[in-house]
């Protein structure tokens, strides 16, 4: 069925002649599933750091939400406030309280951006955090809109994803069969 679907795609979409399609079946790969499934599988293979412009796909809003939930966005300020109160430094207390109030008014996205910027950028976060807050949906959307991947549905309704490097002989990439993520 898989080879029949590959042949149907290559010939039915006028990519290759029937003869050329038969010759290329072993070299051609189609991913069974959605674009988002493909992206999860691709990132499993190459890692988040293998994505060009990976910083663009960092989800600052989710990161900021988790920082807010944990109270990390104001913990350091609350410690500073406590010490300023112990010293009796009213000007410092007022300044720190204003900072806390400003942080509390920030959206989750603003907190995430502030936190990441204060650390020196996404690249300074742990690999775990870069992976945990990677926006797979945004990359899938961008790759589909940018023509990097094409979707195709076989006659029996099976969805496939085809990478543009499969269709462009100038783009070379190791052709490996990916496993589907559940």
C-alpha cells in the first residue's frame, strides 16, 4: 500500500512519469500523518537546535505562564523587599514594591520575554527548556505556508506529508524512514 501510494502521488501529481516513478520508489519517502506529527518526528531526529531560527519558535507565553504559576517572576524581588524592610530603607522598599507591581501587571508573554532577555536570550536557557517550550504548531504552520512541506491524501483517505527536498533534486538530505509519533 505504501509503495502504491508513493507511485500514485508521483504520477498523479505529474511529478514523474510512470517509468521514472517506479525507478525512484525506493528513494522517495512520504510521512504518514499530519504536518504537526511530521514536525514532532523531525525534531526528534534533528533536535530543536537543528531548526534554523529556533529562537523564533520559542513559546514565550507558555514559558511566562509557568514562571508566573511558580511565582518566580517576583521571588527575587520579594527577597530584596524583605531585606530592604529589615534595613528600614523606605526608598528602596518603595522602589522594589513598584517593580513587583509592574511585574504583576505584565502578561505571560511579557514575563517570558523579560525573563529570557534577562538571561541573555533563548540560547542561554537549558536544552530542556528550549525543547519544552518549542512551538511545534508554529513551525508546522510556517513550513506548510512556506512550501517546505506538502500534504497529500491518498484515495483511501490516508494523509501524507512530503518534504520539498524530496521534490527538488538540488536539495539533498539523507532519506530515512521516520517513525510516527503517537
